[in-house]
């Protein structure tokens, strides 16, 4: 039977005890990690969020009733123990921060019993994720998950303090908003008092933070919940958290400067990593040319080489056909992989096809300098040597080529580069490589919609020197937009916003919005801009993704207390679920059965 805590007060968390507490009487409370009865003496590892301490229950120190309680202990029982801290009688345990001490129990209370858990509560659990997420409240007891969530809390506290010291005000923006579909799908919430009308959950606080700048608050931040109804990946969730900020009377360098110091402080004070400032910057155009990606992992080389001009006049139709179609031929050099088996090369070809490639061309250079190539018979010996030279090919290298439209070539080679880096173990999770990517295109062409769409959002400022291109060549206009990249992951992004009426109207025109349509969607913002709007800019971090990288996790679910799985459902609560017919009727909603 569970006992009361009455009269007992916890004096210390388990792992906060040390040799400095020798001979003190203390009270600890927590969960039984394991219990070992050695006959007359019982060893219990007690766990709380701080860590583990070993407790000794011995008949000579306990009442008979308390010793019987100790004999009953099983994994995950919740207990309170009062005892004396002593130096370990046996060898110290170097794996525990409390490994030099033990607690000699004098009193025990069983506060709660536990059924046998469906899986062991232990670090680096090998239990299937589906089972762990079904019993997430047990999974959250694991020390590695607790460590992640403690770090998350520390980072949030540091961010708040830093931004407050920099003159930012923490202001909450609404959760129930108007739907402005331009980007990912909104989550919609039906209104009971306005039948047939819906709120949208925010994809970001973008419009409201711009309104706060119009309102004169100058520097705003928020750790904000956001929602996107989109297909999930390992680093995405339907509900996620942003560190969101906006600043008035600033340009790109001002936003970057304050955020570099923020990152430096957070990384140093939470995980002891020194972020060297200033962080490197690279334009979008350079990132695509060198890495095929706007979020390049710069911890290793294997950069793309454009060999279009070298193979332009060769007799290999795959290359010349792609070039004639306005595309390019580019390659990467996998150093030291020239001896790769044909089976593994075929697997790389299949991998590339998953990113849109029709195939991959390759050259293998053996250690003795002999050459094997999938297209050797189509090019001359001289062309082959020029191609190898352009790729910095040496004995023992594997050269891989993609030929297609630029977008496909970039997609294929950037993915292949990361895949090979994993195979070749070129990345180190202990290395944190930051990069600003700047000067993104303002627009990208959507084949599906047959029009230009905003690469970031419709309120992003074009670079002043490109304004003259808006009418004639909108695809060449660069944006005053910037992303912060960490180890090949975008952890944040932002831009300078448009604050001039004429530029905003031109932007909407290029996006295919009539003036009426623009006012229908964004009228409250556009009307506000008539009353004096300061130049402003901002940035938002994906908080969950940032913590995932800091914690060296591969899965974002390991840094969120109660995450969803890939189909956006919660295995623990069974959300989403059906609701009562009465609730639907009250909302004026009738469901249609879809096969």
C-alpha cells in the first residue's frame, strides 16, 4: 500500500550528493532503477532526473518493518529514503557522478508501487520507438531523454535572458488566426459562433511580429508554438517551436550580428562549444555551385565540379543531350573509393535515381592508375584525361557524374555527397560548423501553379540593386534573405521585410495577386503599413531542430516531450480521434465518408 510523505521532506536530489556531504543525514526521493538482495543486505539504485545514487538497506540500521519494505522493492517503485551519506565500502563506480558515495538507509517509505514496465528504463534504449511512444511517460524517465529536455529548458532560459538584455520584449501573438494559404497547409479550427467560418493555427507569427514593428515595439521575441499540416520527416513535426524575433531600424548585418552573439553564448554555456565569430557567409549562388544545396554541410569537402565545357563536344549522348536541353554535367570526387565494387556503385546509382537522376556516370581510377568507366568508349583518351584533371582525380579515386537540368543535378549530387560522407565517415558530430547563406532568389518558378512563388514569403525585400529586374527578369532578383546553417541543417532563417508600398504592390503583382486578392488575404497588414512603418527585419530558429543538433540526436522526437509520429498522430493519446456527433452538429459540420 502506498504511503504518505507527511513529515518527510526531500533535502537533495540523488546526484547532487557527493563526498562533501559525508556523514550528513539526508532524504532523497525517486524511482527504483534496480534492486539486488544479497541476503541480509539490499542494494538499490535510486534514480531521479539528476542521476542515480546507490542506497544500502541493512537490518542493523532499519526497523524490521522497513527492512521488509526494502525486500519488496521492484523497478520503478517510487520511494523516499532518509539515511546517512558514507564513502563507498566497495570500489568506486566511475560511471556515476555519485560513484564514490552511498546512502546508508535509516528509514524508507514506499510512496507508490509500479507494475512491471513494458520495457527497461535505460539509456540508449533498443526498444522499438512505437512502443516507447505509446508509453511516452515511461520513455521520458530515461536519463538520455531527460538530459535532452533539461538542455532544452536551459537553452530557452539563456535565449530569454540574452534577448531581454539586448532590449527585446517578449510578446505573445495569437494562436487563432485568419487563414492566409501561401506555403504549407494550415491547420483549421471551426468556429461555433461564426458558423461556416474557420480560424487557422499559425505557421509562424510573421504578420503579427511585423505589426508589432509598425506599433513601435522596436525589438520583439517569442518562443512560439507553430503548426504546419505537411508530410513529416525525421526533423519535422506538425506542431513545432520557433525562437522568433523581429527588429526595427536594422539591415542584414544588424540581425546577423546579434544572432551570432546569441549562438555563441548558448553553445558555450550549455555544451561548452566555442563558436568562432564572425560566422562564415556564402551566397546562395556559391552554395549551389559548390555543394548543390542551399544548406551545405561544410565539415567535409567533396565539392561539385562543373565539367559541362569539357564534355560539351564529346560523343556521349547522355552528356551532350543534357547540355543541349539547357542543363549541365557536374561531378563529385569520392577520394580513395576507386576500388569500390560494382555492386556498391550500382547501389549508388539506385540511390541517385531516388533524387530524380536517370542514372550516374562514373570513372574508377585504380591504385595503379588504370581506369574503368561507364562511358569510356564514348570519349577520347584526351577528353578522359582532361575530365579527370578537372575533377582533381588521382589514383584510388571514384568520380561520379550527373547530367540533367541544373535542379536535378544539384538535387542528385548534393544528396549523393551526404550519402557518401556517411559511408566514408567524413562527418563528426562533435564538430559544429556554422554558415550564413545569403542572397537567396526572391522567387522560384512553380511548374504546378504556372507562376512565380515567393521563395521565403511575400514580404521579403529584394536587394536594392536588383529592383530594376522585377519587371523584366524576376527570376534573377535576389532577396535580402539569410539562413543560418549548422552541419548541413537549416536551423533558422529570416529576411529584411518590405516597408515601401510600391515595392510590396510590385511583389504581389509578380506573385499573381490582384490588388483585391492581396487585400483580401493581407489587408490588415497592408492597411497598417499606411500609417508609418519602420524598416524592419527578423529571423526565426527551429528550436526543436537546434536542440536536436546540440544533443547530437538523429531524430527530432528525442528532444520533444510529447511528439507526434510520421502520420501526425500521437500513439499515447490516440490523437487525432473522432468527436461526438453533438459537437459536430453544434459546429455545423457534417462528415463525408471518403474511400
